[in-house]
């Protein structure tokens, strides 16, 4: 897809997120909107993704509370019908608040923060030991990186020379209650990942073209794992949600959903 097509796709994901969370009366809208452009670049440009193909690229959503964008992305990729999004959070729906392997296309259950990065390291190491060429991509959040297990995973990724592993940080600078700088500052992330042996890149995280260009440039056969610091805006694309901590867990009313979708349709 071209950059414009990827942006259209990410806006489609965002509009579906707004609709499903308003209808389901639950979810994490802000974080799902900040990551939608990243998912569009990964699933509609970079990844070899056929969830039934054993040699597919792997994706792990370590920040599992951003499940809504992943569900919308998978539905648009055809792993299950888009109409199923209407059942989000209803009784017996496989679309729960955090992703599980009941959802076609989800590799691993996530939601307990700090686990997905470690699992992705294991996947990448498994590919190397099996002499497979598929790649592993993991999306984490900057707030999630306050969990120490992530840095154990980073140390292992460098030690095992996992050039087939790419960590993307949704660097929106907000977590559940406030700005990260007011809770537990984790910057400078670029220098920290470099110290752990990663190639580090900073990109405009709400620009799918910039993300896909960066992903295209990486050497996946090399010996250094990769880290992309995707500098995003929480609530991206909806003016009254952007950079407001409340939208980490608040869901839109029907009127707010209509207003948001109108903005995203411009």
C-alpha cells in the first residue's frame, strides 16, 4: 500500500475502534488510537501475515490493553468477519478486553504488562534455532517499559543476536493516570536501548509511511535486534481525546463517537 492508502486504512481502524468501544461500553480508546497507524504499517505493508501459515511473521501486542485496534486490524485482514466487532465484550464473545488466542490471528494471550516482550524474544530465538526466516514484531508501550522484565528481555535479545526481532515502542508519553514524566520517568529510551545492544530509530509514530519506510530499511538477517521509538499521540486523530489521560480507559458516548468518527472522516 502507498502512504495515503495506509493512512486511510489506519483511519478505518480508528473509526471501528470508536464504534466498537462505544457500543461495548468498555475498552481503552486512547491507546488503541495511538497505535493504529503502527498496526496499519505492519499488517498492510511490512508483515508476511497469513495466520494459518507456519512461516508467517509473528506479532505480539505486549500492551494488551490496546486490543481494540488489533481486533479491528485482524478483522480487516479477514481473520474473522468485521461484523463480529459488534459483539465486543458481549457474553460469550471471543473479543474480550485483552487479546487471547481464541481470536483468530492472535499469537499469544497478553494484558499482564511486561510479558509480551519476553515471549517475542522466545519466538525470535525459536526461529533462529529452527533456521526459519520469519520475523517477530512486538509492540510495547512506554508506560509498560517501567516493568523490569522488559529489560531482562532486551538483555536476552542482544545476547542471542536476534536481528529478526523488532521492538516498537508506542511512545505516547502517557499512561493510565498521567504523563509518564510525572509517575516514573523512563527517558532517554534511545540511549537505554542502545546500551542494551539494539539498533534504535525514532519515527513519527502516527505516520504509517514513515513507519513502513523504517521497517523496510532494517536488516532482519543481522545480529542486532531493532527498536523503533514510534513517537505518537495518545488518542491520535480525535481532537478532544488527544493527550488526555482520562481517555486511557474512558469510552465515548454515542454523541462523542459520532463526533470522533466525523473528525476521522475528514
